[in-house]
């Protein structure tokens, strides 16, 4: 029997997040011949203009819920809007990005539907009717493979950013249907009046291909400046260890680790980070890890692909200048 997949797309600053396309690809990898893949966009006015891009990446139909009350993410508001779409689309599986919003909305949706859920999926394979989902365990030290066994049950899945490459977009592909869904405007217990951003980075840390991260070794808030310059030259984002955040050197929005964000960039440059297990939990799956630390015995070197023993305040500016010349 054919299944229907619903991908919950996310937008930020008027643009679709990369993980939306990765979640579409995850649905495609899970689907069998004859299955259909739809997407849903929930947001403020103007969200509908992004529908064409989702079509280019493979969405066959796109549901759009637009309302001024949905301009900023709210658990109650977005859950209410999504349930309206689910009632109309009757999906067998719902895919989210493993983002702050996805981690909040997915379990809420699963609980309301009485559905099974798998979180933080990094790979998907299909053999016959069986779909296997791979996800990391124990701070990335092990992986497990899981499958949904109830053929009539609903799947709820979150996809870790930067792990499942989206298919190449085809601008000529058109979604067969763009469906406007009325927002039910429930009585909300809380309303978002304003969102104040504490970080000004143009690149989302969770989706960045290159991350330059600092630890206690940066010594101060000003110590992040060389890291920011290197990240700007490389087109990357700046992150931090919990130690740097606790010391007041940077905002907690930059924290990477077990109690912070999980990142999987192509290149991770750790500057002045010792390599505590809690930090490794957030970045050990990076494709290439480069460590810069003046302590040759720092644990970070055990997981690094390349290591530089030296003072980051000497090494980072040299790297920045070299990359600036190479990337001209």
C-alpha cells in the first residue's frame, strides 16, 4: 500500500534552511515506488513564495499555512497549524530537521498522534519493505540502526543537518498542488511579541560547512576576534566550548557540545579547546577535525585529523592570511 510522506520545512530570514532539503531527501530515500512526498511551510505572510524551491527539490505537493501569528516559532501555534495539515494530508510519516524547532515540534506531534519517533537520524537505507534509520549513541561513540515495525503506525523522524545530502534541484520541476490551509488561531497561553537575536552570524552554526570554534584558551571575549576573522575568510561560522561560554567570553547560542548544539561540518577547527568528552559529543562526527592547542597532551588531539601545537594567537592569524591569499 502506498505511503504518504510529509516533510516539515523550515525558513529563516525569508529563506528555506538547508536541512529542509535534506529532510526531503531523507523522505525520498525512505519511500518506495508509488509513495508520495509532500511538504508543509508554516510561517508569516510571504511564506508561499518559497514553495517553488521545495518543488525543485522533489516535493510533489506543498501545504502552506500563512498567518501573522506564525511569524516567529511557537510550540502551541506551530503544533496547531501542523495538526491541521496532518488532518488534511493524512501522512504515514512526518520528517523534521533535527533543529531547535524540530526537536521541540517532533515529539509534541508524535505524542498527539500516538506515533513512534526516531530522533537525530544521520543515514537511511531501504531494503524491500524495510527502512533502516541510523543514528549516533553515547556521544557518537556508537551507532544504532532502527526500523519501525508497525506497518499501520505513523513515523515521526528528525534528520541531523549536514548528514544526508539533498538531491540536485531541478528548476523545471513544478509541484502539482499548492494548498493553502486555514490557520485555526487557537487560544494561546503564550504569544511571541519580539525575537531579539544575540548572535549576528550570517551562517547558521548547525548547518555551517566550516566551523571555527574557541575554548577557554581564547582567554577573553576579544580573543574570539582572530577566530571570527578566520571564519569570515573561510565562509564559516564561529562556535565555542561550554568552558568559553561559562567564562563569559561569548553567548551560549554559540555553544557546541552535549548541552549545546551538535554540528557536523566538513571542517571543524578547534582553537584552544582541550577536548572534554562533553564537547566531543557535539562535534566528533565532523568530516575533518583540526586542533590548535599549545598543550601537546590535550585530549582534542586524539580525535583530530590534523593538529598544530602552538599558541592560537600566533597560529590562527597566520592561517587566516594564508587562506586569504589562496582564496583570492
